[in-house]
């Protein structure tokens, strides 16, 4: 009976409609006269979810029978976005559902738009984790993602008087059809308490962590279907619950507040995602989140490992754990603790297992982003872990001392503990010491990792431990789903959709770069995508855009190192130049639409001022009839994955203009080029490798090189260097009050005095690069050729390639396709 009825449902129109109506009436308790568009979305989602669950179960069954080595991707962030459209496409059910839903009187595109984003991440790191899950599923790897089920995702951004204001993102208001709560999968997590020393039966001195308070971690599973495979993997997100629901003693004493206090405190742990990107803030609750996540995940991994009763020594052959930045680094300490305190292994046996299990990805070398936690804070929250950290640091420094006798400064530099009042734990050092591989996310970044933050560690461990895995993006979401027009054109030319699982095949599209017919179709798709974006912009800002203009986009988290202020200064320069032009001169100008989008961390004052400057300039520029044909300026509020899906396919040019050496990789740069746009960028991060692939004629590079940056900074600091004349002009114009009360912008303009991010040095080269862009855009056919060639050169930047790199070189895992019998 089980086999008979658990088979995956068929996908003919009538069955889909039946399933839709069954969910509408039975799951949602709706009726035909009470079905709005949102309910229709929910019913559709539940119906699609049934397919996911079937495949998920089959995959799990297959993996437990075959028991292969698995990889566990631990990440505090997963920036998934919407699921419905992506699931339909990956399951190859889009057309079936389109017809079936159409038959019931709804349009699938409308329903897709009803879904709220799962925005459990800040930016690049979180979205990378989501792309990686798509690739792991698509390539049939036995993998799990582990994370936190925040009740509030990244805040919603609204503009009030041109300023960013933040609103809570309570994304679960109407339930979430894509998650399956597993009340049967839960673990206790301890905080605080004390450490007891005792002698065990064999006379060994041992420690145990006792007392304190416990909270419960409950699993919530998010199925991730692969593209054109039966495999469906899982992201397990933990939510916190109180251990005891209610303190009856306090309640009976009439102390109502206290009776719910603990409950509230427990639930708080997974309540909100910290909104900082590339900036460390040492909040206790954040450390609690990290340990809560680490403890629950390890208990789950160990339970799975123990099912097959292998000896502990085989753990690293069965389990590979990837740390997505240092945020889950306590996992290293926690595994060591479990092995020595609970499983009775010796220190050395345990450490050998730990260091053959973990690997760590570094995503930034910016000093302010490197995590360090105050020793007193860790001691209070996790007393046993603090002991273990000191102990492993001691053993580590003894090894360093042996290799470099008497080198006190080296010991100080390499120590896990930063000396001071208070002392701090350097999480990156802990991660590097406890891992068998450390990787950066693009060639340049991986070099910087080796020569800056981990230079001493390379000398100590050898360079083989430090590797590069260049980031990638999933072509399923970022081309097939976001740009169906272009995906269809490519499939037509390549004779099928196989390229979506092997992006290197895109190369064959280069053959059409000179074909005028192909160029026209390619650019017509771009044009339609620009119309789609213009409609969206009209909707959210009221501003009308002409799709004939050059669409120039910079969308990413607001940060001084990303230099959105250089972009807006450039816009001011352009605007004022337009104002000085004669009619005849104006007629030769390439019309431009400059679009910004992105969130600033709520406490990042300068970043928020940059937003205010952009919106202030936009108010003036967009209201000026003299220039309105030639320049429009837009700030799209609340940038998220769904907005990116509209924005990226519609850009002609995108800007990735970080000061050289600061952007580890960037991943939207890859998405833009894949969608037939060109990059204006600095010689930084993955821009460099994109340049190598597309060729120097198909990317606009400018600016100081990484190797020059330090000298330029030094020079600026000690030799009264005058600010770039054009930049001075822009500053003067802002100070004239032309864009509103200039007093509010003074703190932003003040940053240009020390100019750490080299805006002045790069400003003229930036404007010159812009002129090259304008000139190139005038030749429609040549521009189309550039875009086609560039897009067709992007094979390397599929996250499938990144994942295969990790799997072969670091994780040592192989694909396990779920076969028919499961
Ligand atoms: C502790 C505060 C904090 C929070 C988040 C520090 C650092 C982060 C992330 C590592 C920031 C981040 O998302 N970094 C980005 O990672 C992307 C994926 O590798 C890269 O493409 C970006 O260049 C990098 O900025």
C-alpha cells in the first residue's frame, strides 16, 4: 500500500488542477467563492511542494541506503528569495502548471508575484550559499545546508524624505508553504553554567559542562530541488523554543511576567537576522545565535553518523563540514568538546578528527569585518569552550615556537587570542587552525588572503592549505528563470537545455556574435527586459524611463568600499556638464538612466548619507526639463532577490567599482554579464577573471591597481595631495546647496579628506571610462557584439563549477544520483 500511494503524482493538467483544489479546500479551508490571488498562490505552492517532498524522501532514502560521505554547508545566512517559479522550472513543471492554473482562471505569473522573499541573508555571502545549494542539488551531491530560521529577515527598506528607514521583515505572517516543521527533530542547547573537573573510572582527569540554562532547537526543512534530476536536498533551519513552556512556580506565585520571561528569551535567539554586512558588531545575542546554530547542527550530524555505528576515526571519511566565513567557527570547538568530554577520546585523537573534517571559506579581508569576540563574553556564555580555545591556542603556539624559536612577535601575531583589556578571540585564526583547507573566493582575493591576514599561517602550515575557489552563480535562477527570453534564444541555438547544466557550452554562442539577425534578437530581448524594468520603476517611484537610454545599474549593499558615492559624484558631474551644453552638443549625447539599489546597515551613518545624496540629486535631476531627455536618476527601494531578478536582465551597463583589493569577489557582476550587460569596473575581485574570460574589449576597466593602493594612501597621508579638480567641482556644487541643504552632506564630504577609498585618485579615470562607454554604446551593432561575446564567455562562472571545485579538491565527495527504485 505504501509503495502504491507514495509514488510521485502525475503532472497532467487534470491531476494538477485536482491537487490545487484539494489544497485550496482541505489545506487552506477555502472555497471557490473565497479564492483570491494570494490563496491561489498558496494552493499552487502546496501542490508543488508535494512534488518536492516526494523527491526529497526518495533522495533521503537513497542516501541512507548508500551512506556516502556527505558535505554539510554551515551558513548563518541563506538568501533564497522566492521559491515557486524556481521550483517549477527545476522540476520542469512550469508549462504544466501554466496551463492547469490558467484553466482554473489564474495566471501563473501573477501567482509567482504573490510570494514574499525568504530574505535570510545580507548580501553576497547569503546569496552565494543559496546558489551553492541549487548547484549541489543539481549535481546530485549528498549535501545538507544548515542555518537559522530567522523570523525576521533582512529589514525592509523604505524611503522617507529620501532617507532610508527600516521596517521589520516579518516574512512568516501568512505561513510558509516551503518549509516543513520537524517537531520530531529537536535538540537541547546549553548556555552558561559551570565546568566540573573529575577523575573517570580509568583514572583520567576529565571535564564536564553542567548547569546553566537550556533551550530547544527545532528543525525546519526547506527542500531544494535540483534542475532536471530527481535529487532534492535540504536546508535545515533551526528555530529556538523554550525548554519548559511555562514557569508554573512563578505563575502560581502571581509573578506573571517572570513566568513568560524565559520563554521569551529562548524564542528571541532565532528572532532576527543581524543586518550588518562586512562589519562586525559584538552583540551577545549574535554569539548566542552562533552557538545555538552550531550545537544543534553538530548534534544532528553526529546522530546521522552514529546510525551506521562506525568508529569515530572514520568521521572525516563520512563527514565534511564547510564553514561559510567565520560565523560558524565555534563548531570546531564544539566538536572538540563533544569528542573529549562526552565521547571520551583523547585530546590528540579528537583534534585529528576535527582538523580532517572542517574547511573554511574567507569572504573578506577588510579588518572591520573580521570577527573577534571578547574573552569575558565567551567565558560567561560558553565556559567550557573558552577553556578549550585557550588550550588549543597553547598547543598551537607551542608548535609555532618550535618552528620559529624565540620569535615573540610572530607568536603575538598568530595567537588566537588578541592581547588587551579585554582579550579577544580571533575567529579567523581559530577557523584556519581547525581546518584542513582555507579558501578565498576569487584569484586576487585568495592571493590577498595568503599575503595579508594569513601570511604567517602560510609560512607555518605550507601554502597547499590555502586555495582559491572562484565564486559562481546558478544559471537556473539567474538566467533561465530571471531572463526567460534569453534562455529560450540560447536553447534554440544550442539545440536544447543541456547548457543549463554545463554552462561551458555557452561558448558556442560566440559564433553568432557577428550575425546581425542574432544581434537583433539578442538586443530585442534586452529591450523587452528594459521595458519590464521601466514598468516596475514607474510603479514604485512614479518616474518614466525610456528603454532607448543606456541603463546603468549599481545595486549592492551600501558601503564606502563599494564606492556608490563615486558613482553619484559622477552623475552630478554628468548633469552639470549637460546643463552647460548647447542644443547641438546635447543632440550627440547618449541618453542615460542611472539606477541605484541597495540597503545600508541601520547603524552605518555614512552609507545612509550616500542614499540621501542619491535621492536628493534624483529630485533635482528628474525634475529638470532641460536635461530630462538625457539623464534620469533612480533609487529603487528595498533591493532584494526578486528586485534583482528584474533589474539584472535589464541592464546595459553595471558598475562594480570597489577600491582595488577590497571586494573579495562580487557575484552580481557575473549575473549582469551572463544576462548580456557589460561591466564598468575596477581591477578587483572576480572582475579580473571576468575580464580574462570576456576579453579586454568587452569590459570597461579603470582605476588604481591593488599593488598601488597602499603607496597612494601613504602618499595622500604625508604629502598634501590636492583633490582631483573635477571632484572638487562636484563637491563645490553640492556645497552650493543645489541639491538641498548641504550641511547634511558635510560628514560624507568629510570622508574625502583622508580619502581612504581613493575616490580622488580614481575619479578622472572613472569619468574617462564612462566616456568610452558612451562612445561604444553609439554603435549599436558593435555594442551588441560585445554583449553577446561577453555573455557567451561566462561558462566559468556557474556555481556548478565552483561546487565541483569544492567537491573534488576540498570535500572529497562524489555525486549520488537518486535512481528510479527510490
Ligand atoms: C560579522 C559581520 C559580517 C557579516 C557578513 C562580516 C562579513 C560578512 C560577509 C562575509 C560579507 C559578505 O557577504 N561578503 C561578500 O561575500 C561574497 C561571496 O563570497 C563576495 O562575492 C563579496 O565580495 C563579499 O563582500
